[in-house]
C-alpha cells in the first residue's frame, strides 16, 4: 500500500496517525498538523465473517510502519455498541453493570470517553483481544468511539443554538442520529445496515419523541444520505440543511475530502 511522496516516515514523530476500525474494515490516515496538504488516507475491507482479530493483526503486521513512533496515535472504533451515561452516575465499579443492563452482548473490554461540556460519559465495547493487540503494537494509542467524536464535533459546529436540532450522519453502512436542545445533548444513537424505510422511521420517530418543531427546528444532514430519505424528510420538516465537510480540508488533499467526519475531528 503506497504512500504519497510528501509523507516522510523517516520523521514519523511529526505526524498524527489515526486508525479507524470496523468489523469489516480498516482505515488509517497520516497527517501533519503543521501542513494540511500532507494528508494521506488509505482503506481496506474484509469479510465480517472472517476472524476480526486475524484481520487486524494481518494488516498491522503487513503495514509495519503503523507501529512506528508518531506524534500521536489515535484509534477510532466504529460500532453501534455504546451507551451515554450521565457523569454523576458513572463509576469504575458500575460501568460494566450499566452497559450490560442495556445490551444483549456482554462486555468484552469496556472503554470510556468523557464528553466534558455535556457532563456525559460514553461507554463503548471493544473486542478485548483486539484492544490488547493494538495497545501492545501501536505507540501509546488513544482509543475513541466514533459517536463520542461526532457529538463533540456537531456541538461545536451546529447552528440554531437557541432551539432544538437533529444531526444525521451517514457513513458506510451506518446512520448516526444526534439531537440537541439549547446546546444540551438529548440523544445519540447509531444504526447499522438498516433498510431505507427503517432509517426514515427511526428519524421521524425520534423527531416526534423529543418534540422537535417541524416549522422552527433544524435538521442537519452530513454524508451520503439516500435520495428517498432526503425527499421524504423535506415533506415533513421545513428546515433541512446539508452540512459539508469542514472548510479547512478543501485546501488539503483529495484524500482529506474523502475522510469521515469522526476521523477529521481529531486532526482539525
């Protein structure tokens, strides 16, 4: 897997490495925070029926430069396996109990990330063997969940701060729904491999559940939404707007313009 000429891994310590992992895919970016044009994005996919750990190990060993010392090493896990818990209810002893109470698949390795401005903790489940392998072989990696990063990004970049708003983010086979009211997070949930009609139902049901106003409140869409969904949402909601990639990256490489929002949030 070739890298562009402007990425000099002989000086890897000046770059940020960000790895993005799904059960059926592996993506990484290498970026220089002091030179936006030095951005490289590569991706590979594999069958979700194959052994998850074997796939991750094979990629990391084949691309052994991923184990070098970088300025910072981030790992993002993309999944629907997470919960948001008020920080006042969170404790190291209780977190697995809280997570297991709401999930059929019990915890393998539970990680957490604080959404400080909302006083909320994101709990997310990781395959323990994958977590241990990446912890051993990457240079002091920091682990994140994609939904945690999106909440932080949309909170900062969203409009209509004095009202309610819903953000939809479409990426790969996922749809994320994140709602705010007067800057306060109401809801964050991710759906995977859902038919278009189901996606539309979930969106409108949550809009109703949180009593968002069809005439006053805003719906923001990012990513590649299905045209049918967009058309039907316009039938029900007056203020539908599309959120483009952050303006900074338009001056970067073509790779940057293809990167998912959660990944970009760590390097902006």
